[in-house]
């Protein structure tokens, strides 16, 4: 019983630290945020902060790591026949919706390159799996180029979606990404 209470307290403390950090990141760059400021707003002492994190950069690293691990876990699926680019995009977008505040920060921050590279790696392995199933003779190099092309386009769409306050639903965005990925821009614009 005592361990459950401790676990809840730890979870609560970490959440309040993260929420305070997110609120501050929406107002200013990370290099202008101090541990003291987080502690004062979150109403915790510095020793509590340092029990879990080395500094604000470590806090951001751990938040990004948890987010990427959530993405990896959510996108693992066994049956390649049913696992399409559309279903993959929907899974990613659902996690983005659940983490709106973090996603807004990551897409607006100058420190997002590592996180985006991790997402690219997840997308690469997924696309490789799907395309190897759909096109058994595809070359590894072609998969690499296609993945980079599609990911960067999808990233632009997702970023535009985030900047427009998630104005379209997940089905619309994932279908748009799929159509553009498989058919290209010409077919999308002229809509046969």
C-alpha cells in the first residue's frame, strides 16, 4: 500500500514539473528557463527536481524519450497485410493528439532535430516492412530515398496541421499523407 502512495506522489510530482516546463516553453526558449523558476511555479523544492532530472535539458531529453517510446510501442503491429501507411499515420497522429502541448513545443522548438530523427527512424522501419511486403523486389536504397521523401512531406503536412491547431481529424490527415505518398502531387491535385 505504501509503495502505491509513493508511486502516485512521484507520478504527480513529475507531471507537475512537466506541465510547468511545458507552460514555460510555450513562452520562451529553453535556454531562458531555470530550475529555480520551474520549482517556484510548481511549488516544489530544488532537491525534488534534482531527484529526477539533472537540469532543464535533461528534463526535455527524458520527455522526448518517453514520447518516442510511446510512438514505438503504439506502432508495433504483427500483420503486415493489414498494416498500411494509412494505419501507421493514424497511430502516430493519435499519439500526437494525446500529446498536443508537447507536439506544439517540439515542432516550434529549435531543439527538435533529434526527436524528428527518431520519428524518421520509426517511419523508415515501418515503410520498409510494408514496402518489402508489397514490392518484394524493391531495393534498400530506393526504400531509403522514398522514406526520406515521404517523411519530409508528411512532416510538413503534420506541422501545418499543428500550426492550424489540429483543425482536421486524424482520418483526413492520414488519408492525405497516404494519397500523396502513393500517388504523388499530380494525381492529388487533378483528382481523377
